[in-house]
C-alpha cells in the first residue's frame, strides 16, 4: 500500500519559507495545494518560480481567505508575525499546522491561558493538530538532547551552546542595528536576553520535564554577544542554553568560541559531550543554512497529519526521517 499524498500549503516565503516550499515541491508524497505571500508583487507568480524550481501550476496569493478555502491537509506556517486568528481558522477547518513560530513550542503556554485555550478548542473542533519545530529552537533544544537523555537514569544538567560566526554574513541591519556589532557596550539592548528567554524557555522546559526536574525559575544573562538562558529546578541549574554570535574570535580567550554549529553536554550518570559543526565554508553558508530550519518541518507533515489532535510536542511524536512514517 502506497503512502497517502498530503495536500500542503506554504504560508509565507521568506528565507526559510522559500526553502520549505522548494522541498514540498520536490517531496514525492506531498502535493502543493497553495502558497500564501505577504508581498503583493509575489501574488500570482507560480510557486515553482518563487523558489527556483520549474513552474508547477500553483500560483501564489496574498489572500488568507483563499488559502483557508483550500481545506489542505497541512499548512507550513512560517510568517514573521504570529496571528492567532489565522491559526484558529485553519485548525477549526481541519487543517493541521507545522510551524517554526516560537509561540507554539512547549505546549503553547507562551501564548497565555486564553489564547492557548482558543488553539486547543480549535484543534478539538477540527480534529487537527499543531506542532512547532525547526533547528534552534527545535532540533538542538529537543530532538538531539532527548536522544541523549534516553541513555540516562540520573540527569544533573543539560548544556547547549550555539555558535554562529557572522563575519561573512551579508546582513548589515542584523549585524549593526539589531545586534549592535561595532557599537559601544552601553548601547547594547538588554531586551535581547528577555527575548531569547521567551523564545527558548518553552522548548528547554520540555527537556527539563523529560529529565524529571521541571523548571521553576528562568534567568537570562548577557556578556557582549553571548546570551545565556538558564532554567533552574529547586535553585539548581538543570538546563542552560548559550547563544554565541560573533564576527571575530579575537575576544576574551575564556569564551572558547567554536566554529558555527552546536555543542550539547549532558551531565548525568551516562555523560555526553557532543559537537555538531556545519562542514561548509563560511562564504557558502548562506544558501545552506535555511535547510537546517526548513527541512524538519517538511519532514514533520506526515507525522503531524497522523497524530492525535492538540498542541504537539516533540515527545508526542515518533522519530522523524526523510522517508516518513513506516506503514
């Protein structure tokens, strides 16, 4: 028996969304049903053309109502801003959602009680589900650490370090305005730490729960471009995530800045120290890195469509592979 073909919509075509769109088109068990764009100049353009593929006969639209009317099996929801009304409408109509939006990690508690209740009610009404994933948060804060936790009986702490060498990044607004490289130290926006706590704490909370030590306190600290998010259980660190973004390694030696990638350490009765680096020259990373975030959501479509209704977490789903669920 052949696997079912799922009708999929790509919602938004930014850097990550464009890569996801390409992979949906290439996927043998997915059928592209529609594309939602925010730029009116993209409306009407063939989806294949938008992502560098041959035309596929599906034109993009900037009308959310037209997308909702498609009654697709799943929407890959990747806008810059989260809109709960759009999400609720899709779920109530029976359309599953896979998203990279941080609001839905860790059971969606970041939404707040009222908004979360709306999403859960929509899932119930539509017999649909919604799942948030990506690379970071996502793979590096849940998937890989959960695999390492499966080897433990006692977990003392989980440490995750993210390294991003920005020296070849052609994003001047990001580097000089948002992140403040080259500016005086006192110009740094301390709100960035609070932002990262909000983005990463829901996903990290999944790890702490899986370790049997739920977080009861979150803190965030910043030193230049190293931001550390810490989850504590009874006053003791149980999960730590550090984002290290840099343009040169000629800084304080104690920082031990590594090549672009991740380091995951599990302190327990079966300890691990795992390095994951991107084996790509810095000048070639631009076209490669979107795949790290876009591919897992595309792989997740079949698993989420087959799952029970509700807000899903990584621990609710089986191991995902490019081949999809086993029949």
